[in-house]
């Protein structure tokens, strides 16, 4: 066996969707003779996650992120393949397994609307059978990290969205789970609350060693928290590795930005790469990754005195992701993974 | 005005189309209770040899079958909807329109009844057959009964709006409406034909408005009272309707002042 | 078991705190319950102004029945209705996932999580009315009849619970189940009179499809010492079957929800 916290092999989920036909006659017929269409949501996913890692799942809506998350948390049976999370098969939902994980969803609450969060937390203490001293210690720590003190005794309905999310985190982590699945935890929050939540997740991971699986639409969440990312598209794993290397693998170009002095002629730059923006003072162009050093050298040589500044960078991560999802990915980039 | 109502009816029809199933299910409530009390009264009548005073078992069946239809025709539910609209802040935009909100409610009310009568009338017929109802209705009873039912519906609707207006002052309309509905339960003819209410209760029933919403039209439609009595009852309905409209106007305008003063 | 009792106590306590925060509402709710029960009692008295016995039921027995009706309805509104209502909201909003991820029985969490604590008073009111009826009957409650009452009442409540569980479980397949439950609320009203006054088809509906007839009528007969052992046994058997069927159906619904049975 393995000592990985999460070990996924060939995980596949195919939904059987009932095909609805127009018209009453067809609706009646379909009661007796249902037509199903098979929709693959996740295909043959294989990966391992070690204890204490923070891993980001990236992918557009409908890519299979949430389906994967639901299978790993035990909410969904896979069609085939296997998975072990903290040594358990998730979808058997053993009590020991459930005590070791948590699932937080940004747009959904597990708190009871009309009562104070403190009361909901007490219920969770009983459900997870947390001994009193450990409960107090964990709650104290969460209260410090999230600044919960003024929030715990108000009815949940009186909390703002951001405040509610903080309390939601406390509720999700009160039983000190070893694995936390965070599905869009910063959805709808304002920028400063987003960064608060990020800092909290990072700090909690550092202190408690919780393994965190995160999905988010906000690249900032992923950049701030995850060293490693798993990119899912159309239910398939496209990339699994360091966030820093994602651009190298997935984007076949680099971005060269040239700042010019005195409106110097820059027409020749068009021959070196694809110019994406140009104004009086600067030009930005994309060049093939492997020829970047050589072309940079040429720019420096040819522009000489009229060159004010030059930078060579990987494209911004959002752009890389966008390109991957839009299907502009270079085939060899895929082969490399 | 007719064009406005035509437009409102079409709009209401489209809105209701989304809730068709729920709509028919709520029509269930108009016939469950009459059946319950019909069964109870038949059991009582049986213990007394099949008659209670002037009423035979078949007369009782006829009365309660008619109340199924009249209950349905005179239902009003604005007191609940109105409070909800105020709480959700949906009233203010309605007040900005050049048409009094009551007109939306009138069209919605009529349309719901027309549509659900498709379910209620067959059930009433089925019950009439099951319990061997006997009607002594003459054509003039039918005409007067129809007028009386319309008046009853108007009366119930207007009182519905009087109690809806309570929402301008308090969010606890529910408690007030419960009192109103339980008074109706005893005095309107829901639990017993008016003639079977014991003496003092009957006097109170005729003094209060509730009997004029349900018991009176049902009695006339069944062919119970003679024409002179029926006309007298309808006179009572007209008086109560005039009072109700007067009260409604006072309460509504006072409520509106209260509402705009608070500036909700 | 112990743990589930502790959880129940916690659930009740938190909801009780909530109810007590709104004192005026509480007072108004109590007022409404008393008015509703009082007028229902008045309706029974009006019926009995014309007879001594209605289909074999005396006034005292009928008042007992009304009391039991409010006990049953009170329990149903105390926990079943609020919990199942919430469950359907959970399915619709996708928050059921949180419940499935808790290391306690999902059926327990779904069935007993929410209480309308004020309805306890309706149960008490029902007990008071039952007492009034017994006083009128001048009936001596024996240990046997009290036991039969408690036992058949418990069976009746489990029957209703099983039905509501089955109806709610349908939410796993159909989103709008509230409508089906509306039928149940419409029919429960009929429990205020003994089932034997209803004609054939209605009686069958009330005792089998909507078991409120059994849940109310049988205990009311039992406390007056009018139920034989055979009936009690039959009710127990029906309850046991209903319980097992509803539980199996719930598990089946859960499997469909998690895609295990596809």
C-alpha cells in the first residue's frame, strides 16, 4: 500500500442522463422506455497527494472538478476506478473516514440560519464526538485566526457573506480534519475578504498540516495557496505538477516587453514574434519559448541606444489557463506531461 | 377598464401556468372539510332515524356538496399574500403603478377559481352521487343562488383585503387571520347547515358577516328557503358588502398613510 | 443510542432558545392553538346537541378522540413537518451533502434535526382535551388501557413517520415533492372524527394511504378500553412493515442520489 493521503487510480464517472423528448406523447412513452445518454464527467483520473500538500484543481465550469471532489469526499460513487483517502474508500462513508475529512462549499452553508453559530458548533462537537478540552482548544485557535469572537453569538442570518464564510470555515474545521476539500471557498467575496480567507487557509495548513484540495475560479486563490495544480478539462487530467512549471509546459511562448526611447522605429519587431500590443513607448510580443534567448539578444543588439528597458516573462497564469481551455494548447506541450 | 382586466387576466394566466400542479392541489382544501362534516352529520342523523328537524340525510348531503362549490367560489387568500409582499418589498413598485393593487388580486382570484373549478366540480358531482344528495333547487333558486354566491365571494374577498391591510401595522397578520377564520369555521355554515346551529349561535351567526359568505348562498342553491326568505338573505348580503367596502376603504387609506410615513 | 439522545437534546435546546427569543410570537401561537382547539371542541358539541351517540361514539369518547388528534398533529408538527420540509430544501439547494458527510445516520439527521418547539404545547393541549373527555366518560384508566393507548399511539406516529419519509424520499428523484405533501396536510384534517364514519373509499384512504385515521382512532379507542389484543397486534405488524419499507426506500433513494445504483 501507499502512505499517500489521497491515492486515486483510474477514477471515472459517467452520468446517465435521461433524454427528454418534446411533446406529451413522447413524455408518456419515455416513462416506459427511457432513453439514456451517457455523459462522461471524469475519465481515468490518476494522481497521488501527500500529507500536508495544498493542491489546486483548475478547470472551467463542467470540467469535472466538482465531480472529482464529490467522489473523493464520498458523496458520489464512481463508475469505475478506485480511490483511497486517508486509507479509506471514500464512498463507503465509514465514520472514521468522515471524521477525517471536511467539505466546504463557497455558495452553500451548513449552518442553521436562525440560530447562532456557537450553537451549531456545539451540535458539531457532539456529532464528531470531540472531547471538551480539544473542542475548546480548536475553537480558540480558529477564533484567533478568523477573528470570530464577535460573530459566534449572532444568528447566522445576521452575518454578512464574508462573515458567514469565516464561520463556515470554523464549522468545517472544528473536528480537525486531516483532509479539507474546499470548493470555491471565496466565491462572491470582496477582494479583501478573499485575501483574508487565503491567509487563513495557508496559516491553517502550516499549523495543522491539513491536506487541502482547492477548486477556485479565482487564479489568485490558486497562485497564493497552491504549489501544485491539477488541470482538468473535459473530464481529463491535462496537467499535474508545479504551478510554476505550468506555464512552461502549457504555454509554448514567452512574453517580451520592450520599452523604447524617443519613439524609435520598432517595425522590425514584427518579424521576431507576434506583437500583441504597441504604443509610443513600448511593444509587447510573444515569441516561441525555445527561441526566446536568441531573439532577446537580437532585440538588445539591434535597438542599441533606443532600448530603455526589456523584460522576458512567462505569460500570466490566467492567460495560459485560458488558452488551454480554449483548446489552443500545443500538442507537444501535452506530450511533455 | 375592460381592456385592463383583459390584459391582467392574460398576465395572470401566464403566471399561473407555472404552478398548475400546486394550484390544483390547493383546490383539495375546498372539498376535504365539507366531506368530513357531511360524514359526521350523516352519522348523527342516522342515530336519529335519518332526519334532523326539517333536514333529511339527502338534504344534508345536498347542502355539503353545494358548500364544496361555494367554498371554492368564495375563497380569498390575500391576507397571506399581502403580508408576504410587504415583507419582500414587492408592494412599493405596485403602488407606483396607476392601477390599484386590488385589481391584480381580483383577476388572479377569478382566474384561479375558473381553472380549478375543472377539478372541483367533478369531485362535487362524485360526492353528490356517493352520498345520495337530493336537491330541491328551482330555476329561480339557481338564479338567486348565483347572485348570492357572487355576493358572498365579493364579501369574503373584501374582508380578505380588510385583514390584508392589517399588514400595514403588524407583521403578525397570521394570528389575526386565525381568529377570523375560526369564527368563520363556527358561524359561516362550514361545520353545520345554519339551521342546525343551536338557538343562540344561530342568532349570532345571522348578526355576523360569515354566514353571508357561505351558508346563505349554499342554502339558496340547495333550494332550501322560499323565494321571499332568499331575497331577504340576499338583502343581508348587500348590507354586509356595503359595510365591508366602507371599512375596507377606511382601513386601506389609513394603512397606506402609515406605510408611506414609515417609508418602507 | 446514548449519543443520538444527546444530539436530540441539543437540537431541541437550540431551537427552544430560538423560540423563546420571540416571546410575542410564542404568545400568539399559543393563543391560536387554544382558539383552534376550542372551536373544534365547539363543533363536536354542536354535533352532540342532536344525539347521544354518533356511530357508536359517545360525546366523551369523541372528545378523547379530538384530544388524540391534537396530540398526533402536535407531534407531527413538532418534528416531522419542520425536519422533512428542511430536508427537501436541502435537496433543492444542494446542502444535503453536508448532512451525508456527517459521521452519524443520515436518516436520523434528516428526520429529527429541526423542531418547532412551540408545538409541544399543542401536544399538551391534546393531553388536556383527552383528559376532559375521560372525565366526561367517567372512565377509569387502567394500567392495561393506558399501556394500549401509549403503544398504539406510538405505532400510529411511526406509521405517519414512515409515510412522510417515503414521500420526502421522492425528492431524490423529483424536485417538487412539496405538492405531494400538500395532499397529506389536506387529508390529515379528516382525522378529527373516527374513521368509521367515512364511506368506503375515504375510509380506506384514511387508514392505509394516509394512516392518520389509524393513528388517531385506535389510541382513542384503546384508552377507553375498547381495543382488543388482536387489533393491537395487527397495528404493530403494519407499523413494523411500514417502518422497514420506508427505511429500505430511503436507502434506495440515497443510493440513487449518490449514483451507486445507476
